[in-house]
């Protein structure tokens, strides 16, 4: 079964267009199940066509395909390779969006992929499994400096060690908190930012080591890295 020339690659092109739209809008679009299945079926058909067309010339002595057959094999092989690349781009773009959401939310799954978020509504079960696995990997990396302990039920979980000798490492991880604050993937426009406290939080220690008392209505001019996590949590808002 050969794909009609006028339709060859159309579905793959549609997946690429959707990936580009997702990248431009920085949103996770609904999974195009129909389009993906169509590209996979088309790829299987192309692969079978290549095998059948090339079969008479495999292992033959002195028998070469005609120019027409060579052209058919070349077009089919290029189309098959293009379909594979389109499927890769489509799924890689979904992964990129999920990773962006995770870091922008400060590494908090419930914030990044809460039930009420548009991202969660457009996620497949595979997307959910990736997000959970990625979060687990980030947590394991962050806590690896402390080692791991096993609970009584045999499950492995990560804990802070009580040994005072680990205090320097603990302070370092507190200062470089990969999961404790929202991370914007775009370069900051300014290293300092004006913020207004939205709700009472109390005494807070900043990454710089300074301490401030967050009272509702108060305004501060602080380093952007100090307030990124507070902005994500909604404790403060940026004053334009």
C-alpha cells in the first residue's frame, strides 16, 4: 500500500506546525492522537514499500534498479526519515513545555500541573508520567549530597543527615536551591526589581543572607533572584 503523493508528508507537516505554535505561545496543546497515528501508519506503509521494491535487487549479481525504481526508493526513504523527524520534534516540544512549567513553578508539581491548570488538562498519561519522573530525578539530584535512607517499609526516601559535619554542604544547598524558587528561562531585564507584599508572611531570609519582614502593603527594591520564589508563590507582586 503506497501513500498518495499529494498526501505524503501532510500529517507530519501538521505536527511540525503544531509544535511551532506550541513553542511560540509557550503552551501545551492537546495531544494530536489522530495525527500521530496517521504518521505512524504512513511510516509503516513507506517502510514496507521500500522493502518490497528493493527486494528483487538485494543480493543480486549485476542487477541494478532502473532510474525509476531508484527515484521511488529515494523519495520513499526521504519521506520516511522526515516522518521520523517530525514525530521526534512533536514529542520533544511537549517535553520542553513540561520542563519549562516545572522550573517556572519553583519545582512544585501541584503548582505546575494542578488539576485546574490548562497544562494539566492537555496532558496525556505519558506526559504525567514524564513530569513525575523528572521531578523525582531533580529531587534525587538535589538531595544526593545528603545521601539516602530507607524507611521501615523498604522504600527509599531522602532525608537530611543529623551529622554536624554536613553543615557546610547543607548551607550550600540552601543557598543554591534548585527547587525552592521559580526559575525564569528568559534572561532578566534587570538584576533588581521593585515588589509589593501581597500578604503577610513574616520574617524571611533571602538568598543573599539578608532578612526582611514581609508585611502586606510593604514595598522593597530587591535582587531579582531573592524574590523569584515569592513571586511564583504569590507572596509579592512586581511593581511595573
